[in-house]
C-alpha cells in the first residue's frame, strides 16, 4: 500500500530539504545535472545545451486530462511544462517548448505558487514535464511549496535521459517516476536525438527509478507511488520496441505499468528523415502491444 502522504513530507518534517538543496546546487557549479555533463557554471548564468539558467522556463501549467488514467482521475493531473530539454528529439511533438524554449523564466517562488494553484484546482498530483535539466530548482521549489501546504504526490515526467547523481538526490522526494523509454539501441538515439548514449542512460535511469519507488501502486483508480513507463512506437522500429519490452520485463519487473503509445506523427524536424516522415500504421501499434505481452508485461495502458 502507498503511504497516506507524499514522500517529501517526511523529509520536510525531518528538516532534510536544506541538505539536498545544497548538494543539488553544487551540481550547477560545473553542470552535471544531466548526463550531458556540460560543465558550465549555471549559477553564474552560463548556459549549457539545455540553454536554461537558474530560473526555470515555464511554458504552461494546467489540469491535464490527456495523461494516463491513473494520473488524471476526475480532476486532472496538475501539469507544469518546463521549457528547454537535454535530449532534443528531432521528432519532438512539443518542439516549440523543447527546442524553441517557448515560455518565460520564473522565480522559485512563482514556481511554488503554480504548484499550490494546481492543488487548489483539485488536481490529483503535480506533474513536472521535462525536469531533467532543472533538478536543483525542482528540489528548492518543492521545499517551498511543501512548507506552504503542498500535499500532492510529485510526478517526475522525463524523457528518460537522467543522471544517476540527480536521481539519487530526488530519492524521498518523487512519488511517481514517469520516464519515456524511447530507444533501446544507442545508435537509434544518436540518429534521432542530440545524444549518442540514450539507450544506455535510460536503462540505468529506469533501474534507479524503480529501486526508489517500485511498481506503480494505484488506490481507488489514482496512482499513489511507483514507476510508470511510456514507450512511443516509432515507424519501422518494432525490433527496438521488442528490446525495450524485454528489458522492462526481465530487468525491471513484469508488473511494470507501461503505456504503449500509438500517436507518433511527423513533427519538428522529422520531415527531413524519409523513414519516419509518416504516421505510425495502426498495424505496427497492434504488433507492438503483442510484443509487450509476449515479453511478459501485462499492465498495459494503451493510448
């Protein structure tokens, strides 16, 4: 059973937030917040590949009813979209937010107020989208919001390209990890994202996430704690999908809650790549679902 309160309230009661905030800010002095290891001093205003300084860029925030059913419930998932990205998939369907940094920088105080506003709207959780490059700010914001009455589970909704050092700092703060697992093979990641080791990093990150929170726990239809993995099925890449599913079933848990996603369409720069310049055929989606079941996964949220 899940705890009756979010994990971070225990750290608040024990006054352990200040130590985590101090450790997290040190990552910014020579930035190693994410696996890109840009080594710029973000505390001094220097920008790395994510092009994000200390004040996080907020693109939008609202109760989201298009997320997975255990997150949405009746009143929605309190979603905050972060501008910028450390992964920069060329086919990104939020290209304006990730590549073009739509939105504006906000203070930690404003960030915390947005969380509280979403709680007041009745949302079931606080869902931070693309947080991998703002982990220190997220920890500081969560501390301020919790001190001012935040009591909702925190969802860490990432592209799966997360550093172990940052994830370890988030232990005890995140209730629900929701990473993408885009590609198993590094070669595919290198072709369609801005990094050359996506598959390797994602596997390590998902193992750490699962170690911290375990399988997804759902009470009365609402997710409370655990791991929820998303996999966007890409045209012509069923063999890579098969490897993703095999890894999850054998290296994580057959009880992994997996969303097999069929909504790929050409976006961003995808039209420059003939092999992915077409929507996913529904037959390939059905084949992917079959592969997931054959791998032993049975908790499938098929969009």
